[in-house]
């Protein structure tokens, strides 16, 4: 299905795309499994054994490739090996929670143009479509847009990795908002980006998308640019990151941060909302946070704590972050 939609924005001044990027932190109130639980569920009993400390040091995409293989490890995976891995992933994805919660229910109030999520579930869709079940193919088809052109037979081009397609929804103020599953969605498991192999394939496609941007048109004063993929939107928009840890293993998104920082025709900013934690409580967590913050700042990201302290609860912090996003979006749109 090819919805008649194009994301046309001026790439100068106050008309930048306003983008919210969310992660698993906003799904915990829906009872969603944590990453550690997901790892445990996907691990086969006779995989190469790793200690807890070793697991902490291995980037998750590489860890995934390690825990899903039975010993003895073959030098070449057979068709049956791959089918078994895919079936285990498919089963785990289908069992994810798909319920909204009081935090996700706030998202339609923010008035952003796009919501991007690394989450695989349909908790996000439930917040915008409370009466619809996105586990059903007919529901997904009815809401889906695809910015790829029709093929020579006049049919919509399908894509495994969701760079050009998502779901059209409405904010509370009736403005259109696009919902993007940038690492895939649970009921299309062949496009789930979770292992090292698929992260690499996705990054290749992201690089291709960004290489095809028409800079001649973009560089014109007060020009409008027709966006055709979420990586393009990320490069030129204002991005507000909430409930997403920006782990070092997310190398596709780190690549985009650097590319955005180098982009000569874009002037969007990235805001990372991060609650203050107890600096005496967990030495490992503190060290990880300090390193991540340094890396983010080196990539031009502004870190916002919303006046929180170690006693601030996460729900309270997220609600303060939402209010800050809402205010910034209004300012960004004031000249549109």
C-alpha cells in the first residue's frame, strides 16, 4: 500500500522535522522484558559459555550471535541451523508485550512529526491506536505508508529493513505523525535488527540512503526537501532521545550522529534526556554513564537532566522530559 504522503520540510531555521527517539525504558511499565531477560530467553543451553562479566563487555549484537549457536560450532551454518535460530527469534518476538502505558499515552500530546523507536513491539502503536491490534496483518497494512516508488508492475516495493516505511498516526492536535520501527518489528521477524550480521546490513542501507541525498536542492535558500527515509530525517531534524540508553553497540545510530555532526546542509540538534543517578551506588553503572556522556558530547549531543537528582523516579523524570520536548517543539515550529 502506498499512502499519498511525502515529508516535505524546509531545511532551514524553524521548519526542521521534530523527531522523538524512544527505547525500551518507556516500555517497562507495560511489563516488557528487559534486555537481560531477552538475552536469557534466546540463549541455548549448550552455547559457548560466557561469564556475567564477559557478557557485560561484549557488544550485544555480537553477544547475540554467540548465544544462539549450539556446540560444536560449525564453520559454516547449514540451512537447518539458520532456520532454528530464526524460529527461536520469531517465537520470542511474538511473545513480546504489546500494551501501552501511562507514559506512552503521553506521546500523542507532544506534537512531534515523527516517533522513531528501537523497540520491536507494538506498544507504541497502542498509544496512538488504542482500539487496534497491530499484531494483525490487516491492521498494519491499513496504517502503513511506504515512501519507495512503485515498481515497473505498478506495485509497492517491499523492504525487509524498515528504512522507508512506517505507520501514519495522528497527534492529539490532529497533526500527522509517522511511527518508525528503525530496528524492525515483532511480527516481521526477518527484518529484526538484533545480531551483528543484521546491524551490518542495516548500516550499509543507511549509508546508501544518505549517499543519495540531493545536496544541490537542499543547499538552495528556503528550499523544501522531500524526505524518503528515516535516516534522512534523523540527519536534518531535531532529535529528542528518551528512554534509550544509546549503548555503544548501536553503531548504526552512532554513525548517524557523526554524519549529522558533519552535515553541511543541516542544522538540527540532538537532545539526550538522562536522569541523574546515585554516584555512590553502582560503580560499574556510573563508569558506563560517564563514558557514554563523554562520547555523546563528542558527537555534539546536548544532555538534559531536567533538574533531576538521584531520588527522582523514572516516571517522574520521563514526564518532565516530555514537557521539555513539548516546549522545544513549539519553539521550533513557531516560524513554520
